[in-house]
């Protein structure tokens, strides 16, 4: 996914023009309404997501609506071979306020050094973009690397390329079924194509009886010896093709039952 940088076509430019013309952002439906081509309409989500390789087009929640907002071109492209500019490095270190973003230990109190790390590694398709980078201590970075080495790179690349956030989370949980999967990994996997994804809500939805995942909140000791939030998959069945529809339907019926 990352190594094959997307070439922008006419449709991408059309979407960019629409977003640039509306600084307050557009929902996916509003964008769809302004695009006549039926075939494009069907794959619109994907086309919008492809823009993120070259542009900052985050999905933001504004006034109760999820809207795509145009925030400019990416300075750090994908063809950078994973190189992180010194300006970006400085920005990320500044944003961390001297604190490991994984274990919370600080430079001031714990004599740690911070390292800039790809949240989703490049060999799983992770991008060298601000949203996929964080500042963590050497211990956490080493522990994360060891933990990730137990995963199959091809399998993770396949999971992360999936369109459905539910499939990405579900398949990641299934890798260590019965054992805790760190919350941060689920968050990264959820955010793989939308850096604003509400991953905790997605987890709750997987637990709906129509989907049937039994996911227990648990804990896991991280390499720095600190307990971190984790989730353990206890029961699952294959996700139905129409899982998004089933989740929406379940919510609709429940809302109706509550209001009666
Ligand atoms: Zn740490």
C-alpha cells in the first residue's frame, strides 16, 4: 500500500477542487452528490483515501458530521524512503513534551531518550507522515520491534490494506486470540486509512450480537514494565460480508426500541 504511491487521476483532482472550494469540509455524501460518474461514486471512499498519500485531507467531526477537510499538500511525500526530515523530527519531539508516548516515562524523571518511530512500520505499509509517527523511549521502541517481529509482515500488510476498519481490527485481534493485544496496536490498525477513526466505538460495535465478537478489556505489561490497556479476543466468527449494514441496522432497531 505505501510503496506504490498513488498517481492522482482526474477524479482525485476533481475531489480536491471540491474540497478546496469548501473550507468547512464536505461529507462523503456531499462529495458524491457532486460527482456524476456512477462507477466513481461506488469507489469514492477509496479515491478520497488515496488523496492522503499526497495531501492532508483528514476526516474531522464538525457539528456532528464527519467531513473531509482540505489542509494542503504533504511536504513529506511517500517517495522519501522512510526518511524523516529534521524539521518533522523536531516538531514530533516538541509535541511529545519530553514524555514517551507509549509508557509515559519522561526525560526529566526517568533519564530516557526519545526516538521517532513509525507507528505502523514501513514493512506493513506504514507511511512516513506525521500521523504515523510518534516519539517513544528506547525501551518501548525495542519492545515494540520485538513484538512486531512475531507478526507475519505479509499478513499484516494484507490486513492493513483492507477497506473495512472492522475487518482490520477483527483480523488483528484474531492473530493473538486468547491473549492480550495492546490497545495502541488496535488504534493504529483502525487509523490505517483514517487518522481520526473512533477505534473504541468500532470495538464496541464488533461486540454487538449481530457480529458476535467477545472482546474482553485486559492489560499487558509493556517492555518498560508498565501496565498498558489491551484487549483479548475470546470468541469470534467470520465477519459477514454485510457487517457494516448489520451494525447500522442493530443500532437503528435499538434506538427505536429505546424511544418507544
Ligand atoms: Zn517508553
